């Protein structure tokens, strides 16, 4: 899964009865990032980062301009750089019922409910996940995240965690900047699958054309990113099939023992097929679905908009909570399809 999430200022601005410890770590973590951030022009001029990092950072302005020309909102994000000196910016905790795709959600002011929590300390993340498994009997998953969006509450810097070491680094950086720029452009409260899937769809469709435009189709960085994308799509498609297969098992009238056995069989087969080292569970599968749903519907709407990204985003910008009917819909395709039909009728 792309290591991205929304980690909003709602956790800092007020979380009701939510634990003071969580709010405290969120506050300290965000302040640490802001303190570490330096303007990119200063980082490059003073050679405060390796030359390779400097070259990549200089591309950020071009990436943002490319996105803005396609309808993404101009922001002051990503004009600074923070070297965090760790492999992830936060560690994300997700939980799910063991015999149903009933995802654990947390509630905050402003943004509503979200299907994950972000911890700036890896140990805290694992301890909280263990408590969810122990006290609520949930499947849990902890993963590192390379970036997050504060939805404009702060000026998000480029993070060292957003830049991998391999040849796909430029494509990955562009993808993350574009993904988070979508969040800054369009966000529907209480609709995590829609918000994250939309951001992934736009960023994934814009990254390769941007690379080809600035480097050419045959550049090593372009080919490296295309190869990573191809592998990722195969990976996600297989996990989606497992999700659907398991969902059918969970909804059946079979006994819990039968469902447990089928779950173990299906997940182990997928783990072996994909060469995964860690076991799979419902929390991990549900997390993938949050980020990669509704692609055919988004593609239909884009076609109905004549391939225009500004028109596509403008159409989606008309959506609010009421159009979805209920919070946290995972099957939001009909909402986007209605927009596509409206756009088609105008032509």
C-alpha cells in the first residue's frame, strides 16, 4: 500500500474524550516536523542535504505547477524540507473484526471518522495495536507511512521519508506530492475510501505523464517508476480478489469455525503467491481497499469530462456528505457514476 494518510489538525485542535497521551504525541510529532523544516532553496544553497536529495527537491516546484495546471489547488505546501532521520514519518494502526470487514473507526472534530490512527513513535503504535487485539478482539495491522496531509492546517513540508533510495525516487516523490495535493484540493468528511481512492487515482494517472514529459519515456527513472507501478497494480488486484472472496465467506451462513478455516486458507495462499513475509489479516486487506476503490467509475467520469482534469475535479467538488447517504461508504461507485451520467448528458 502507498504509505499515505490524512493526519489532521483535528487531533491537535480537540479530540473530546480521546486520550491525552494520543493528542500529546500528535502535538509533539507535528511540532518536531515543523521545527525540522527548512526552505528548500536554503537547503540546496547551503548544501544541507546530499546532492541527490537537492536535485530531487528542486523538482517539487515543477511537480506542483504540473498539478495546478490540471486543477489542483495552489498551496504553500512543499516549499520546505524536513530530514526526519527515520524510515517513516508515522506508524499507522488499523483494526478490523476478525470474521467481517467491519473496520474500526475513530472520530474527531472537523474531519469526522477515520479508519486509522497515526503514531509518531513506532513502539506506541505497536502497543496500541496490541491493546486493540487484546481488548476488542480485532485483527490489527501496523505500517509505516511516508507522508500525510494536514488539509491546510499547516504548511506541509517535503519529508525525507517521501524520497526512496532507488531509481523510482523521482516518480515516488511526484506521486506523493500530487496525492497530497488532491487532499488539499478536495476532501469529503467521513468518506475515507472516496478521499484516499480519488487521491491515488489522480496521482497515479498524472505521475507517469509528468515523468515522460520532463525526462522522456526511455529515461531510467521513468522506466523504474512504470515498473514499480505495474508490480503494485498486480499486488493490489490480487488483494482485492482475496477481499471479495473472504467477504463472501464472512457473509455466508457457515459456522465461525468454517469461516476461520477458510480465512486461514485464503490468506496463506495469497501470502505465498505474493511472496509476503508477514501474515495477512482483515485489517491489512481493508486498508488496501481504502486506497484503491472505484477506478472504473473515476475513469468513466474523466472520459465524460473529455479527459479534462480541471473539469473532473470540478465535478467531484460538487459532492458533499449528503450525496453519499451514510458515513464511510466503501461502495461509492454509484455516486461517481451519477456525476458521470450528468456530464455525459451535457455533451
